[in-house]
């Protein structure tokens, strides 16, 4: 199935969808040499894979599998709506000119964003990415259609739920994060309903899962729900980065929230522009060490 989406403004497809890629080797997300983006997903209608290409007039999408129609119907939501009005801050406006067309994606698949977000809790990004890639390669299924080698559909809730405990251990996932994922899979249908809820109710539904807090809910909302106001409070790096970018000094989470307040309901857009601005906070100490307990 194919569909073309006409766009009246700019769209940076790769930067818009970059948050959906959880590692360079993410089995659910590929970029081919011709610049096309390939993704695999598990829709309410079944597995699907799709190929996205930026065209002169908009966006072209080709999809395969039982969920192809569902994917194409959600194409406008997937790429979001870029914020085009200046923010009134030199760094943000410069980043907006340098990187025009950044949208906040809305995949409408909650569990697919929740699992990698849980795996990222309290560990380094490298550890979380390796765990996710290993588990999806082992327990995901081949994506339908003539797709790039290795493209896989994320595991279903039932499959996640039946992964043996020793396989989580081999993937470097501690029991606490494993239990959080399993708790989410038991109420996966209820979690997917958050897509059609208002913002407050959606966050309440997500955080009702034991082990899912404000940070994890925001990480899910900015990908699955298209929340343009999501802020990942509690992130190890984000508050410091936002502080250095906007006021030239480090701030804590409360300070970050205060700095971002004038830009409601577009704080997620501001955070993305800060991340793309090239600003980096100074390093005053060693990086967080990778903890590998798989041999214990």
C-alpha cells in the first residue's frame, strides 16, 4: 500500500524521527543508502513495515503487512507539525533556522516506546541500547515485505511477558527493570488507550504502572503520544544541558522547569532544539561507569 502526504512547510524527516531510533543498530529502524527510512511496528491490525521518503512536495510512504493501512492512516501524526514561529531566544531561533522542520512524532504505539524507556532507567545509554537490540533481535519477528536485512517487528506484549528471567539477565537488564516491563505488558491494552486520552489522564495511566515515573512517562509521551509539551524531568543530563544552553549555567530539574515555562505548550520543541543546537555542558568529573553484572 502506498500514500503520499503533501506538506505546505518544512519537514526534516530524519531529525524528526531520530528519537524513535533507540540505537544505531536498532532492529526496528533502518536508514538505507538512498536516504529512505524503514521502520517496523506492531499495529492493532498486526505487524507492518514501512518505507518513508522525503519528496519535493511532501512525503511518500509505502507499507507492507496486515497493519499497512493503519500505518498509512497515521502518517500525518507520525511526523508531527514543526514549530515555525520564532521562540524569542537567540540560541533557539538560531537552531530553528539551522534545523528547520523538526516535528514531534506520534507513533500511537505506547508499549513500543515504553519498553526501551524502561530499559534506559538508571543506566548508561550504551547499556540500555545494547539490551534493547539484543532482546528485539532475539524475540522480535521478521518484518513483512521486501525490507532491509535484519528489520524486525518489536515483540508483542505476550512475547515480552514470556521471556525467561535468565535471558533478561544475559541482556544486562536487572530484576527491577525487568519487573517494570512485565508489569506494563500485563496492562498493555489499557496503556494503549492513553493514545486517545487527554494529556493529564494519559500521564496518570502511564504512571499507574509500578516502576513508571515522570521521566519514563515523558519519554513515552514525546514519542508515542506526540506530546509537544513533554519534559523528561529526572534525566541525568537534560537539566544541565538546558541550563547551559539557555542561561549559560547549570540548573537542576526545578530550574529547568522554570526556564522552560514561557514556552508551554511547546517545551518538547524547545528541548529538541537545545539538543540539536550543538551546545554541550562542560564536564567536571568522570562519566557514569558502565555496570555489568551478567557474570554474577
